[in-house]
C-alpha cells in the first residue's frame, strides 16, 4: 500500500510540473504594458459593427452544421435590431484577443475580463449582457484526502470563496496564467488535474462533452459579463447599451439563456452528443482524402456543401445545378461529371473547381485564409463577378486584399455606374446575396475549425 501511495503522489507531482511548464512558458497578461497617452481611439463611421468573438465553449460552436452560441446569437440579434451589418472575427487564442485592447480595431470585443483588474479598469465596458458565477468541477474519481489543489483559468474574474468548498482544510487556488477553461477541462478529463474552478456558463456547456467530469457546487458570488467597446463610438455605444437594457427584459432573452444555460437543456445534450461524434457528415472520409490530395481544408469544402445542398445528392437547383456540390451543367462538364456521376466523383470535381478558384484569386490575395472569402464568393457567383469587384476596388482606392473592401464593390455591381465601368467585364450583378452566402460559409467554416481537427 505504501508503494502505491508513493506512486500516486509521484504522478500528481509530475502532472503538476507539466502544467506549470505550460503556465510559465507563456507571458501572462499582467505583463501587458501600454502607455495611456499613446492611445488614439478612432470612431467607426460606417454601418458595420466589427466584432471580435473569443471562441468560448458556450458562446460559439457548431450544431448540426449551423453556427450557434450564446454570444454569437446575442450579437447577431443586436445587429439585426440596430440595422447594422456585423463582421465577425473569431479567435481561439487569448493573446489574439488581448493585443486588440486599447485599440480601435473592433467596435465590440466579446471576451470576459475583470473590469476592476489593473489596466482593465481603463477599458470601456458595455452594460452587462449576462451573469455567471464560479463553480467547482472535478473528475468523478477524485480523492478529497489527496487532491486539494484547485486550478482556475486565465483571466477568470469570479470571486472564489475557498470556505465554500467541500469539507477540507487545505484547499489551495492556483491560477493558470495562459490556459483557458477548455484547456484545463482537457487536463481534468485526462486526470492530470483533479479540481477546476470556472464559470457556470462554461461548465454547463462542457460537462456533457466529458463523461468523467461533474459540476460539484457553486463556490462564489454571481458576477456580470460585459463587452469591451471602442470609446470613440459614442453614438454606437449608446445604442448598444440601450438595446442591452431593453432586450434583457424580453421573453426572447429569457429563452436564449434557457437554451444555453439551463442544466437540463435538451439543446446542450444534443450538441454534446454531436460533437463527441467528431464528424460533419457521412462524406467526411471522402472530403479528407481529396482535401489532402489537393491541399484544401476539407472543413471549408464541407461548409460550402452544407450551404449548397445540405449534403443531399439528389438535389436539383435553379438553372439545373445538381448534386452535393450544386455545380452547373456547363461547369460540371469541364470536370467530366454529370448528374449521374457518383457522390465521390462530384466531390472531387467540386474540390478541383475550388482549387482552380483559389489559383485565380492568388493574384489579388496572398493570405490563404483571407483568400477563402473570395473563393467562396466565386463558387456562388462565378469568378468573373468577383474579379470585377476586385478591379473596381483597385480603381477606387480600396484594399483588394481585404474581402471586407472587395465585397462592397460586389454589392455595388447592381448600380449602373459600376456595372458599366470599363474595368467590369461581366456586367450587372446583385451581389448582396453572395456576400451573405460568404458570411454563412465562413462563419460555419470557422466553427468547424474550432471543433474538428484538420
């Protein structure tokens, strides 16, 4: 028994050392320095809200091929209510959020920080959009007599009351300066750590995904969650805050909270089952094989197929488009397929078309990730209309490497001044539908990237 006891304790020491390696190898946010006098905020005078959304477990994920999440839905409702266009940027790394603090890069940063923390008090925060509170999560096989160390994720700003923990005299709280709640939950599931404090909104979404984890109890008071705003947007910020105050009184808001945060939400249970399967469709194997062959991210192609056909092989669209890739007959003929071709042949042809489009727009856009916006647009409208938009963007002084700029000219192609411009080769085109198509495809693709390995 003594030998087993020593081995068990040795394992805990080693596991803790491994975690400490991850903690100390990243510079914690507390070292972030900025000279207050150098901050120059710039007002966004456009009708677009630029939003940075951290891919938090409850705030952004995929369910049945659709992008969902509490803050994602809330922010879309905000933009719809205020009649604003919304442009999302999704990040999964904490450092990719903090570098935009004290800048005008975004109108809304959807990321939880403690407003009273050093430096953070100098940011501008919105009215609360929701509340949460600290909870203790544990591995189901935890031994209270041997495991008193409790980890909390980076930037966690709930107040943890150690005297509210289960009976034990030696609980100790350790902050993981660079690890998110999702990182620590993985360690908890793998039995590398035994105790974790995180917010309820994260815990209630993650618990169904991990069969060996459980929420033990509340271990601190409720606190408010807020967005970080650009101080220069005085009018926009006032509208955002007034909307939050009013919307939180509605039945729609109550239903949204129940959808994501009710402990018996069927939506949560169903979504966790889907994610544990780790797949998008029955075509995943085909997509991965040809994606690797052609150098294309299969998740991007899957998002296009979801948008085009919902993975239905028998679908016939407007103009005679057919199959899972919804290719037009003339385009399909160029790749040697017809409506009688197998699903695998259709997928391969569609991927070859996507590869071809990617080569076309490499002339304008060197960044591979940004170029996918152009490829998605061209898949929907044809490459000619998107090339026209690129040429218009260049002529009128826009940034042709930015889909945000080029998309404006695709929309403008419905106006006589633009579709008759000498640089335009393909004429009139009502581009708003394509811009919306691209947004749907790319939002879904980003969700796939977060939840599924390449």
